[in-house]
C-alpha cells in the first residue's frame, strides 16, 4: 500500500499543532522507511537546524505523539494499494504460500491500513515496527517470521517497495 501521502499529511499536521510551518510532501516522504519515530526525529532535527529557537517548543516525544494521533486520523484517506496487489496476494495464497506483512509502520496503523483496503485476510501474521525489539532491515525480523511459521529461513522470500526492503 502506498501510504506516503498519509504519512506526510500526519507529519505536517503534527508540525502545525506545534505552531510550525508545513513541509513539502516530498521532503517528508524522503524520511519514510524506518518507521514513524525515525521520520519524526529526522523531521524535528531538520526544523531545529533551520530555526534553533523552536527546539524548546517541541520535544521529540510531544511531536511524535502528535504525529501518531494524526496518523490514526489520516490512515486510509489517500493511500492506495499498488496496482495488482489484491490479485497477486490471492494468486500467491492459491499457490499455497503463507503470507506475512512486515512493515516499519506501528502495528496498529498497519492493521488499520490493511483492513481499510481489504488486505488483512491474506496475511496470517503482521509484524509492525513496534512488534519486535528490532525492525527491518535487521535480519532478526525475517528470522522471527521463519521461526514463528516453522519454516527454514532459506525458504522465505521478501517482497518490498523501498530501499529499506532491499537492505
């Protein structure tokens, strides 16, 4: 699911709630891939680098909490499954493959997005960025999937849409 625009909107709403100017969507989406906490940390650092005086107006935790709340509101508003996603998942399941969704999005937001787009059913397991001690691209995430499913790691295939997935 391409959720970049919803993530950017949530981040911009968080900035606005702290009296800060919105950022261009492409500037925010450049930070996507390592989870919401990493995105907000990078965005906060960028804002402070441009205007050091704003640091006292927003702690990381305050800004992240605001982002998290807003992301709950924006999930499903402009995201779209990539073309062919529904069909591909059904074909993979029909071939007997077991499907797992691994994302750096917090688990509750991942479930919300999957359910909103009618994509939750094919997955027997959803791993969010807050599910395990590490998140992708750390190898322990796919090792956890293999162990949980009782499948040798060399029998796992990973499909993704970002540089984090490639790593």
